[in-house]
C-alpha cells in the first residue's frame, strides 16, 4: 500500500499555469502496477504549489469541460511519472467526451423544491450568471418558464444582436388567442352616374276607346259605343227601379292616331359610403397542446 497523488493539467507538459486540480489518496493497494481509485474522493487536497490539506477535492464538471485534460500520477514522494496521459471517455465514465456542450438546454425533472440543478447547470429563469468559471458569467439566461423553444439561425443573430453575437433569442407567441378580427377596409364610397337624355315609349297605331253609358238609376245603354265614331244613341231602361223610358242624346268619341310619349331624365350621381367591420366577438381560448411541465436547465460551464 502507498500514497498516490493525482494532478490534472490543461497541457501535456505540466506547468503552474496549466494546473487545474489535485488530490492525494492514502493507503492505495497496488498489485503488479494495477490500482483502483475514485478521483474526487481522496484524502488530501493538493494545491498548485504542492501544499496538502485534509479533505476530498471534488472533480467538478468545470474541470473536465474541455477535451484537453492531462493527468499526472505520483507514487509516494518519488518523481511524478512521465509523460502525462490524456484523459479520454471510456465506458462507465462519469463525464463522457460526448457530454452536452456549454450552452446546451435540456429538460430536467426536479423531485422537490430543495433539489438543486446538477453541478455546472443553471435554471433558465432569466437570471444573470454569477460564476467566474463560466463563459456566461455576467450574461442573462433565457427565461423559459412557461415557454417553448423555437429554432433560429446563427446567421441571423440572436434578437437584436448582430450575427454570431451572444444574446437572448427573439420571443413571441401567446398561450391563448381570440378570433376577434376586423376587415381592413377603410371608410370608402361607391359612385355611379348616367347621362341626361330623353326616353321615348314605343309608338302605338291608331286606336279608339270604348264608352259604356248608364246612370245611377239603373239605366244602361242598349248599344254601347265601341271604338270611335259619332251618331245618335239612346238608352233603354232595361234594369233598375226606374220606369220604362228612353233617352236620346249624341255621343262622340274622337279617334286617336298613332303616337308616343317622351320622358326626360336629368343626369345625376349616387354615392354610398361604408367602413370596415369587426366579426366573431367570441372570448379567447387556450390553444396549447397537452403538456407536462419540466424545468429547463442550461449548461453554463
């Protein structure tokens, strides 16, 4: 058994500038050069200058956020083994090489209010990142509470930001809609007009009128005058309460030749005004599909 010290660097050649993390494990069993330890669960925290303090040094996602990570191993007080070895993703690894990149957003089920997001992740609630180790430090996160996401184009930029700039995406949409709408026709009018002139009826040929003669005492003409002409006619009392008698008097109906009638029309115009209209004054309704609410989280480091 012996002491094993592990250090992580961002470069293949260990330097104080590239030092990221270190810890020591006591009483490690080594058989034929093979040993097993869980990094992040050691006995001492190892600083960049080699100082050791009791306690474990958790291996955070921020330390492993980049692919270039190199590990150095030291046995007891001997010189560190050389060269360093690049860390790679392997089966059953806690952090794999294909993990979501910084800025990735995903759904997360939180069983209760006291459960915090995983290390390196934050809730998309519109808050400002306050983490010096995050490239989003000082930036405002998108607020996805009660909202869906929509694909956008990097070439178009984000919101009012220029192309490729870091900023919040555009927002839009609504949970409920109303079918109230109006037709966009402004106040307008329709006009029509016609020219003045004369309208003439068709011409009728020569014709006459029939005259039936009678009085209120029940006398009627035995031979009514038909068409036109003149002569002496008489009325015989055929019906009615009066006594039998006869009356003679002349009747003349003037014949009418062919003629027509003219009507003169004066030119004029008519205007009918109208405006826009509004239809369907129904109340708003919810147009959301069935859903299950989950917390949206974003990887910030």
